[in-house]
């Protein structure tokens, strides 16, 4: 079974530029999560989708971050314009409707200079 | 509101010895689940063990066991016979609710474990 796929793995951009991250969850998983993990901290939930609907986006900085999950499968997380404090690893995860864990991708490492 | 506390920023353990990583949580929901994840320096999050709030016995997975004390709201991870490959960050996480797609999973700040030869 293929795992959660993310791309790109690494990205370096200048502040005020834009960036987009892509995630393909495990086949059949209804729930998709985007977490932001700043170095030395635990992951922070940015947005959670159930199929293509948003379950929670209370911690998503909506003035600069946006995310979508078209057709309830792949998802894209965009940052525009980026700030220095956005430097982090962006983790995508998915979970089945019934189960007891969530599965993570390898993460997309963002450095804003 | 959900909250996860891991009070040990860093831990050291001698190879082949056991180590306990602490986790306390706060929730008012009677239904919840607790997870532990390992994150090596490469960055991937590896699922280790899960404990449901209604599970009667403590969860075990190989060298990992979860010391679940419901009244104290603690869910400590015990790693027996530590190996050099256990050196990593360890995160405690919690999900409120009876595992529906609408439940959030939140993470603690993590504990860095270093295994000494």
C-alpha cells in the first residue's frame, strides 16, 4: 500500500514570494490533515478535511495561507506572501474513517530567507 | 480545550536499559485516544502505539508499552531495552471523540531521547 506522498520535499524562497505544497493521501482515506512543525516544536494542526469539506481551519492564518482538496483526494497548501516565520516542515497526514492512527508523509521542508 | 504536556525536553538513557517518557493530557470528553509517535532526524513521523480511553489493558507493541493512568490523565511511554536507533524525538498526541473523521488530533511539544552506547 502506497503511503502519503508529498512534494516538493525541500523549498527555499524569499520572503513575500509564494509557495505551494501538494499531498496525495493513502487511497481511500477520507480525512486529510496539514500540520506545520517549526523546528524544535510539536506539529500544529493547520487544517483538516473530511473528503473535500473543511472540518477545522481555526489555526490556519487565512490572510496568507490557503488550502483546498478538490474531489476529496489530493490537496494543495499555498502560502502567499511568505514570511520568515513560515520556515517549517509542512506535514500532510491521512486517516481512514475507522481506525486508530493517522499516517504521515515525509514532509515538505520550507525555508524562507 | 485539548492540551498535551510533555515535561521532559530531553532525556538520556544507556543502551539496553528501559526509559519512560512522560505525557499528561487534559480533556473533558470521556471518549478519546492517545498516541505516541517517533520522529527521527530524517523527519518522518512513525506511529508507535495507541491507547483508547475505554481500553481495559495498557497497550503494548513489541518493546513499547503505554502506562495509562486514566485518573491521573497520564499516558507515559515505556521503551524497554533501548537501542541506539531509538534516539529521536517522541511525541504524545490525543484525539477526542470516538474516532470520527471530525475529531482533531493534537500533539505535545515532544521529548528528545538520546541513547548512549
